[in-house]
């Protein structure tokens, strides 16, 4: 018999070398190994042998259904397939794995043809997991932005599908809401192996290294946990942080209109400040803006970076102490709010340098902004 013409092409490829070498017991084992791989691929489950078969085909809600399971007869067929597969591992694979069999060509042909029949059944089995439907649920406008919801969603994801789902969602970031995606990615990363996480972080690093569109960078910053930032490649981190700092340099905020006039991209650095490499660069830019004669530059810092200074340093540098105390002594209420709302909630190092100025504080008139008279 020309066995090749009777078999699924995939199965023949799996056994060809050992079968043509007339190592028939090894060819049988190769065919069962291929069967196991197919079950894992179709079900998304890990494991092997009877344990894998039971989880894939057994129980009231099997992962792989060979029919609709609506009638007693259909349920019997499902149970029968499970038992046949269990028997294949117990009566055929296990003895050969222990070297207890010397199979003839007829033995190999009979068993391999039977496995070929089982492959057709597994190929046709229905699985409740749908890749496209799952991605749709992640991007769903009604996705519940809660940790528990994300964990439940990820728990439905077959282990072997995690990395594929990540890439599919990652390259559709613009179709989802960042706040919700962040919950999903946190839950997904928590379930991934170290190797999978490394692969994902490398892909994110590559995108950040090459992206020219700041909207893509902003979306990544919004959608992933900030504590992942140190795991991004250094060249990518330095590039993005420098882009953020340069944007902060252009930052202006019109308080009376509640409008950011420049540096909107730079405001996203607040998500990463605790893990920033270029902390000193950012600090210098912020101090320069606070010292500026342009009120819109000062207000940009007050509006977006008031809580950032305590993340940049464990205690206030002398330059910042001088700038803030000068503002307090001038009666500028913006500096009083900066200290009381942000520094007084921190350690003593952040409170003692400003206590005297706060105690003596006397509010002056409103800071004049010439743009306030512009009617648009």
C-alpha cells in the first residue's frame, strides 16, 4: 500500500522520515505526537496524554465539541471519541514510549490510518473560542474598566492564543479606549510567561524606537502599566523621554480659557516620571518655565506638573526651593496651592523649606496675563 496517498498531508509529513526508515514503532509515536499537537492547537490547552484529552473532550462543556451535544446519541458520540483517544494514549503510545513493542509495517499502517481518521474528527470539532470575537470584546465600547472584568475576560483566553491576541489588539490600539485597554493588558501580562513578556516588550520597544507619530507613542503610554517602562529598551526609552521633554519646553496653558496652547504631548510624561531616565532634564525644563516671565508657561507647569516634583526627587533641590519661596513671598496664590496640595502630603523634606513662607503668606493681586484681554 502507498500509505502517503491515504493520509492527511500534515500527518504524512510528521511520520515520513521514520516510516520510510522502516522504524515503524517510531512512526506510530510520531503520528500520536502530531495528534497531540493538533488537539493543543485546536483547544488552546496545554498538557499531554489522557489529561489533555479529558480537558479537551470531556465534561459537560467540552472545549472541543464533535457535534452539537443536543441529543443523548450525540453526547454518547462525544464520550466515545474521548474514550477512543484515551485508549490510544494508554494502549498504543505508552507501551511504545517505554520500548516494549516491535511493530511491523502492517501494525503501523493499521494504527496510523486509525489516527488519520481521528484527525478528521478533531479538525471538524467546534471550539467555543473565536479569535475575532475575543478581540471584538476587548475593543468593545462597553468594556467594563475594572480589574476584575479584565481578569475574567483573560481567564477565557486559551494559553496558546495569548500572544496572538496581544499582537492583534496591540496593532488596533487606536480602535480602543486607552483606560480600558490598560486593564486588559495588565491582566494579560500577569498571565503570560516570562518569555512571552520579553517578546512583547521587545515589540513595544521597536515601535517606540521608530514611531514618528506622537499619537502612537501617546497611545502606548496610556495603554500600558507605567511600571513596565524600565523593561522597555534603553534606546527607545531615551528617545521617547527626550521627545516628551522637548514638547514640555513648548508647553503653554491659558488658564482663563482652560486651554493647552502647546506641549500637549509632553504632559503624558507625568505617567512615566517615576521611571524616567531623563529626570534631570525634565526638572530643568520645568524650573525654567516656572521662572519664565510668560504666565502661560508658568501655568502649564501648575496645570499639568504640580504633582510631578515629588516623583522627580526625594527632596526639593535648592533651585526649586528658591523659585517656590520667591513665588510665595510675592503673594502668588498659585505657589501656595502648589505647596499645600502637593508638597505637604509628602515627607518632611518637602514641607520644612516652605513653612516660613507659607506662614507669612499674603495673597497679592491676580497675576496679570495679557492674553486675558484677547477675546478669542
